[in-house]
């Protein structure tokens, strides 16, 4: 497996984890959206809309010090509107941080194709911290910066 394929599989895993979280939260937040902040086809609608949303951005995956060991950086978080006390935002961040907390781990697979591939790696979160809130006078968005060590199998 090439490093570019592994990069795509790591991104696919992050996408899967966030959409899976959205699905699990639908009863409590029926209008909850989810979008990758790099998805230009959806991000304007989600950020400009009034529905709460889960958001994420895949950062970088670099061999460290060399293949098969990597460092992965990404952001996960939430966006709300009409949430003056940031209670909804805090609630959503609680759900997100329950998936991406320090010392948690996730199996890396290619979720973008059917059938889903066998595990190609493992992600171990070594740091997770909330970044300052971003606010545009109508909605608030807060991201959690996540750093993980990754081992590519095989």
C-alpha cells in the first residue's frame, strides 16, 4: 500500500467517525448537520445555515520519524447559531470530545468504498485540546485540535 493510499484511508476514517457521531446524535439534535470544512460544495450551506453542525478538517499526516510511524493532526468541533450562552455548543463539543480524547484509539480503514477494507492502521490520540471560539456575530464555532500517532499496518 502506498503512502498516498494510507493518507486517503486516514481521512476516510475521520469522515466515518464524524458521520457516525452525527447519526448517533440525531435523536437529541434532529437538525444536526455534519461537514468537512474543506468540502467546498457543502461548507457554505452548513456554516451559513441556522442548524447546529459537527465540523472537521483533516490536517496533515506525516511520516515521523519514518514509515510505518506517522503523526496525524486534525480538527474536530461544532458550530451553533442563536446560542448566546454557548450551551448547545458546549453540549456538542462534549459529544465530539467523547470520541477524540487523549489516550483513545481508532482503527484506520477505507470507509469510502464498499465493502469497507480490513484495518490498515491504528490511530492513538496523544493530545486533544479546545481552540479559542470563532464567532461571526451570528454563529459560534469551536474546534478541538487533535494530535495522534499512527501506525500503518503491513
